[in-house]
């Protein structure tokens, strides 16, 4: 009787094997059909690119919602044509600023640059109580330039300068570079606001913005080291805040997120999502608020190119 059950057991085993094979085949085909319906972004793990917005932070520290490439001392431009090339100006530009936002703006303009910073004691320059903001930022921009050019001409920056052939009209001119320095302050209710020295001062600054719209006043200085030619200019933009802007709460929430409140002129990063919700408008350009007016830079590059050409024509 036991031997008679063997064919039945074998038949059952065969049915189990066939069923398992068919099930695996169906699952495999189901997986194969489901793959094409998946989003390629989900499969490859891509994420949306960061979005940059308005701000008047010219600190070298960056907001947590920004791409952090502060250490790119030598930076290639984007696909945008470098505006210095058609003007016949030497590249790369030497950027005398550690500001993240200024580097970002130059990248957007297509300007190739190398960062070269020599700090000065800014607090010892100018009179914050009586001097006009535009005069103060201009004075600071020129002071930064004077110091940086002196460092370059003394040879103390040689190890940091880009190695390249320089198309200078006079072969004896060693430093055929264009240098850019800049400065910015925030003004509010007739007072110049620089970087706050404490969180208490930052809260005091922000508390004024709802009733007195703050303005950014910035300067740009360009200098051609080989010829000594220099041009400069200033630019202003005003930010309109809601009257119910909660100063203390807003500053505290920024600090909780490790934002560089004390490193920003006026104590606030306008590009931050927490701050943007209280802004109703901007009179001026976003890049000017962020610390470097594109329009002003282009204007000064043209002026500098004209001056260099005029100087070269006199030599001939």
C-alpha cells in the first residue's frame, strides 16, 4: 500500500514545482513591466537644484538653503559669455572679497575669477555718525583696494596669482590683472547699520524694518594693476517689510537654524525663507541687495576698458 502511494506523491511534488515556476515567471514579468512606469528621478535619486533668492548678506558664511561652495577660490564661469573678453580686459578677475553672494553673482555673469583677499580694519575707517552711506562704502571699497594692490605689487601675493600669459602692451608690466573690491552697509531711519555685535542689537535692527524700510548701499571698485587705472561707483536698493514683522522671534528662529545673523549687515539674511515671508517688495535690483550690482559692474568694466585703451593710445 505504501508503494502504491509513491506515484501520487511524485505527482504532487511535480505540481508544486510547476506552480512555483509559473509564479516566479509572473512576478518577474510584473516587475519588468513596472520599472518603466517609475519616474527616472526617483530611480536615480535626483533632487531639485537649490534656488537662490534675494538677500543682503555679504558674509562668507552661507544660509543652510544655499549651495556651499565657498572654498572655490578659483572659479570657472557658467556658459554665459565672460563680459571681460570682448572688452579686451585680462582674465581671470581678482576678487578681493570672501562674500559668497558676490561670488555667486559673478558666476551668474559669466565672469571667471580668482579669490584674493587681504582683510583690513574696516571699523577704523570712516565716520558712521556723520558720513553719507554712499561716501562711507566708497571709502571702504577704495581702502580695501589700496591695501590689496599694495600687497600684489610687493610680491606678497605671487603664490596665489593665476599663472598665465598676460596680454599687456608693456612687457615690463608684471601684474596685468583687473581687481574688484566692494563694500555694503544697511541704512534704516537715517542710521547706518553694519554687522550687529550681539543678538540683542540684531533684534533691535530688525524691529525697525517694519516701520522704516531698510536700504542697502553698496560700492564697487575696479583697478587695473598694470596701468594703475581705477573706476568706482555706488548703488542703492530698498527693501519693504511688513509692519507686523516679529523682530525678536524672527532673529531667534534664524539663530536656532545656525544662520549667520551676526555676520550680516543689518543682522538679517533677506534670502532666507523665514525672512522672505515678511518682505512685500524691493525698490532696486536683487543682485544689488545681495551685495554686487550686475549693472554697476558691467558699467565699470566698460569704463575701465575705455581708460586702459586711452592710456595705451597715449603711449603709442
